[in-house]
C-alpha cells in the first residue's frame, strides 16, 4: 500500500506500475505519490461516517523523497493523523524511496523508535488509536530480522506488531512476463512463500508474543489460512484485487469459513488461538 507523506510529492515518473498477469504479480515503483498530511487529514475527516464506524482505519506513514530528517516526517504524521486512526504504520521498507530501508538497521531503528515514542503514547492516551506497527521488508537477512524483532518486543519502544511484509526487490527465476526486470517492488504470487516464511521466522523469534499482519501473495482462502497457521493474526491483500476485483474478498471469506469448519472451529478467532497457542490475544482487533 502507498504511504502518506508530510509534504505533497508526485512520486516517481510514469510508467511506474507493471502488471505481470502470467505471474499473477505486479511490479511498482510508485515512490509514495501523496498530497501530504494536511490533505489526507481533510479527506479522512470528511469521509463517510458509516464507513468509519464499521471499519478499522490504518494510516501508513511514509517519508518524502527529499526529506533529510525522516524522524521529523514521522512525528508530524503521528501528531496530525494519529488521532484519526485505529492503528498507525511506520513504513520503513518501501524499496522505492532511497535510503528508507536503511531505517531497519538496529541503530537507526532504535533512534527512530526513541524519537516517536512519547508522541505515540500521547495519541494512544487521547484517542482511539491503540497500536503502532512497523512494516518490514521481506528481503531482510536473518540477523537483521532478529534485531528488528528484538526492538519490537522491547515494551519501551511501544511497538504493537509487525506488518510482514512489503514488496521484494528479488526476482524469482521462473517469472515469465517480459517486464519482469523492471525496477521496483514485486508483489503478488511470487511473494507468497517469501512473506509466509518470514512470518514463521518472526513468530518463532518472538515466541508468539508479537502480533503479525501477514501480507504478500494472498489470492485464496487457502493462502489466508496458511499465513494464519504461520503466525499471522490478521491478513491483508492487495495485488489479487487488481486481477480479481473487490468481490474477491467476499469469495475468500466464504471459502475460509469452509476451511475453518472443516478443522472443527466455529470462527476464525478459534482457529488463530488454536494454531498459535493464544497468540491472538495481543492482536489489533
């Protein structure tokens, strides 16, 4: 998902989105096109009240390409938009903003979390926003992933969970579409196993204590269930909506009911609890 930046920016030059239908995949290099925090705030405040009362709103905070101080961008976003959200996401993993993924290093991430900590706590105490999530890259090596999880588990840092994962810069050898080598982040079916394996790793590293939102290659009820069994408490999908439309969500939900009933559960929460030994209790619900 694209993020919202402090200031308006047009993003990267077009073309910047490439469909790979043979691979059920998309490559994008949007570069966070956004009209800025102030316009986003106005749009959210004027949105349909019925929609807001029946939905959970997550706001994904990005960084302007020209920004020399990412911490300040995030703080402004938290202050301006935090009270409107049910959860905030600090995106430190887009491959299309130079230097952004460097924020996943232990030293940079520790500095970032220390800088936003009090601002997040203030929002949590004065609004309905309850969680700060980090969106991480599927391309982290095991050592870096371990350090991210350790920082996220430290209660002083105020992290409520991880979104696993963003798009990948890797290119599997079996991609068929001629546009497969376009620069940008790859999403869709080729990302499914990569992201699911990372969910398993995060779940093991955190001993099931860190809520995980699973993202990447979700195209069916089986894919959703697989990510839940790997350790996810919630699941998001994006790329499959491009190829299958919004109605695909309803189809997945119908099929998911059949899967959990076949396993003897009456609802998805029971399935999550059973699969993850109580992990669901800390999730963003």
